[in-house]
């Protein structure tokens, strides 16, 4: 991930994104703020976005100070993406039933926002009760935040508060994506002036393939990856010694190919153009699905040289 982040800066990507997962062998970053500080120490320009920090597994009274410290060490390049967590296997073993993560996230977000913006904050809620406290160190700026949401109603709720949103349809169809975009647009319109600078970030499995044969090879790898992802995202959560068991999938390779952004550069330009027309502000290229590091770095070069120049004067940004 560090090597990819360094290359992303050299190639001119706007931002790099850092996931968070625990107890399983996918997206192995248990501390995204630590990773953000490490990347910041080796770069000078690229924005560093957490995608995402799972709030329900943390105590906001501690986390708020950690965020401020990380932002200072990142020299003001941190964008704090937060969410409620996606894998029941993780959050339940860390103390929160998946059925409570929405409520706990909502309260945690409000507590975090208060602690980052005010002094002598007290709280009397369902998950937090405490006397007046002031986190230290104090923020040196207003730290930008994004909320991860997939359901249209959750996207609308966040956007209507003037918040930027990270979303993904995962491997679902384009119609699901368009519903998500519409929810953001409606929420942003409701927010009025406070949503003026909010942006919609789309995370999509993406790979600028060398040719059609390379795209087919990658689709097969992604299909294998989702056998494990689906297990912990929507399945039974069968994990042994930290290793997720692959489970059979109903989605065919052909269906998956239509619903991910894996294609040669010329086709990718057209498909990203459609995203831009739909109203998406930036695309997070989620390219880690089992290919080699050499293939990933080569793909980043190919995207930067053959795809990105077509959007140099547009509002669509690429995130590694």
C-alpha cells in the first residue's frame, strides 16, 4: 500500500484511500490513521483519505484526539472518511451487534463532531454519557469528513446535512449506482449553502487492463475475491484462523464483468465519462483483488498515461 501511495503521488492522483478491517485477511489495515501518518511522512502533496474508519468499534473521547494528532502529522492533508462497518464478523467480535451499528454510528458521529468543534462537551445519550471534556490537542483546522453509506436513504441523510459521501454499489448493477447518485443530489439540494462544497466519492472495483484478455483474467480473480468478501459481507462469516473461507457465488462471470470497472483504457474512458455525467465527483479505484503488486503498479502507470489525461480539465478526480 505504501509503494502504491508513493506512486500515486508521482503520477498525479488527487488522493489515496486507506481502508480499515480487523480479524480477517482482506484489506489488512487495522489502524488507518497510523497508515495515513506513515504515507504523509513520505509524500508532500497527495490527499490522504480514510475509507473508512469504523466508528462503532471506538471510543470517540479517545479517537477525537487521535484524529487531531494525525491531521497535524499529515500536515493538513487528512480527509476523515467514517462509517459504521460492513462485516458483522468484525464488529460483533469487537463488541457491537451489527443490528446496532447504525444507531451507534449516528451517535458516535455526533459526539466526534462535537469534540472536534467545541470545548467542554458533555453528553447524555444511549451509548455515551460523560461530563464536560475538552479534547487535546485542539484541532488546527476544520478537518474535512466524509460519511460512507450505501443505502439511498442513508446517502440522502448524510448529504442533507452538508456532508460529503463515499459510496459503492459493490458488484451490483448500474441502476443501483444511479439510485445512490440521485440520493446524493437530492440531499445536497436539501442542504443548500451548507452542502456547497460536499462531494460524492464512488468506490468501484477498477482496473485499466492491457487488453480484453487481461480484463478477462482480472474478472476471474475478482470473482474469486468476492467468494470471500461475500462470506463476511452478506454471508455466514465463516473464518478460520483469520482466513475467510471462499463460498460459492450465484453471480456469473458475465454479470460481474458488466458491474465492475475492469476493461481496456479506451472503454474505461467512456465509462468514467458516464460517471462524470451522472454527477460523481471522484472515483476511488479499488484495485486490490489478488493480482500481483507488479501488475497493480503497471496498471497505475497505464491509467495515468492513457486514461487520466482525458479528464485533466474535468471535475472528475481519480483516487488510488
